[in-house]
């Protein structure tokens, strides 16, 4: 059962991440540390790639479902914004608009057009 | 009726079923509307779910307790994003120089614009602190929040509004600037819209998804390292 073996790999990296975060006290999440450890592992060693893919692909496919309970929470905490509505919404929406535009413009300038010759597709 | 509902809520099954149903119904609804690019499927699902909870008068805290079983999978799912990152590594390495130059600036601006606007409109310091990690993925944002302060619920709400807004603005901006490059769109989605943007990027394609994962994780790490430091230096 490749998917279960792969899930064990993912849990292993997650627990390793949790251990590192706890020991170093960095305000980074165990999941992101596990993500980087997994990427590094696959790059340097590549062990268990097929098993990991069998578990990772379905999990990524349901990522939207997994964040849904948290997203719904936004509709139930609107009272918490009391009194600062305009400043908060202007900051979030205006700030996001500005930063998205800056990111897109900056990266297009720095990265240029997609190099059709250099394909390293996986 | 309420007794039955209370009984059904004693196990996580109802909350999980409602979440799955909202996801399926949201996808169906968007398909019927012709899948508009400005509306991420998660927004439709979230609206349906919020409506259902309100209609059945289920307390969000009760729902959340059951749905925590689903959210437990978020940890391994975050780790799983390492796979597309690995698969796209040649494309990422080919761009390491512009990425290195661009990411810190973009990450700093994502926080600075929002904090600047709120400050200009006269928001008090604790609200500024809650808005600063707005583009950071939730588990890391909670860690940053513990260091710089501000109401947690406001911070979480800020993350969600930012994620949904980023999805809309990236598709708008890409059209205005004539950008079709999946790498750019993915990076902008992950960098500005954390997990919500990354989910959207995987809907666009695997390359966009991998670059969004990269943008999300690097934004998280850079913010975790430098936001608390910057906050202290600004003396807020």
C-alpha cells in the first residue's frame, strides 16, 4: 500500500519538523519545516519518491477542503473588527491589491519572459 | 430538533459531512456559473457552509471542534507540498537569482502596505500588529502573533480576507499586465495569498502550484524571522 507508506513518510517529516521547532523555539510551523525537509530529502536522496507521491498528490488535491473550516471562521468573527472597520478593510484589501501588483510587476521585470528552451519538466 | 442536533454534534461526523457537502456543492455551483476566475471555489464553499451553520443555528465553536479532525490533516498536507516543489526544482533553480532579489522585497511590502494604510487611517498599534502577518500561512502567523501581539481572531480574519482578495487581484492583475507565465502567477498567489492562493494555483496547473508552494513557504519563513525583529526596531 504505497499511499499508507507515503503517509508515514509525511508524518515522519512532520514530526521531525515539530521536534526541530520545539528544540530551536523558532516561530515557524512544523508543517513548513517538514515541507523543506522533505524537499531537501527528495533532492539529496530521493528515497520513497513513489510512495510519497501516492500520499502527497491526493492530500494536495483536498487542500481546499482542509482549509475550509478555518476559512468559514471569517464569517463568524466579524464582530471582532468593531469600530475599526474602514481602516482594517482598507488596509487588507488595498494593501493586498498594492502588494499583488508590485509582486507581479517586480517579478516580471526580474524574471523576464518564460524561457521556452530551458524546460526542466517533471 | 435542537436535542437531536446536539446529539449529532457529539461526534465529529456531522461537522465533517457538512464540510464535504459544502465543498461539493460549492464546486457544483461555480461550475454552473461558468467558473469565474475572480471567485475561488473555496469562497463559494465557505459561503454555503456559513449559511448552513447559521440556518441550523450550529455554534461555530461546536462545528470547529468536529472539523478539527479534518484540519489535523493540514500538517501532513503542508509537508506534501514538498513534492511539487521537488518536481519543479529545476525551474526554480534556474530562477534563483531573480527569486533571491525579489522575494524579500515582496514579503516586506506585503506587510508594509497593509500596516501603512491602517496606520495612516489611525488604527491603534494592536490592530497594526494583528494585520502585519496578513500574507503568512496560518500556523506561522500564529507564531508571529504570539511575538508581536494583537487580537488573534482579527489576525485570522485578516489572513482569510487577504487570501481571498489575493486570488481575485492576481487574476485581475495578470490580465491587466498581460502576464500568462504560470511561474509568475503561482509565485504571486503563494506570496500574497498563502494557503488560499496556493490552492487556487493548483487549480491553474502544477507549475503554478509548485511556485505558489515556494512563495508561501518562503514568505512564511522570512516573515517569521524578520517581522518580529522589524516590529521591535520600529518600537511599535
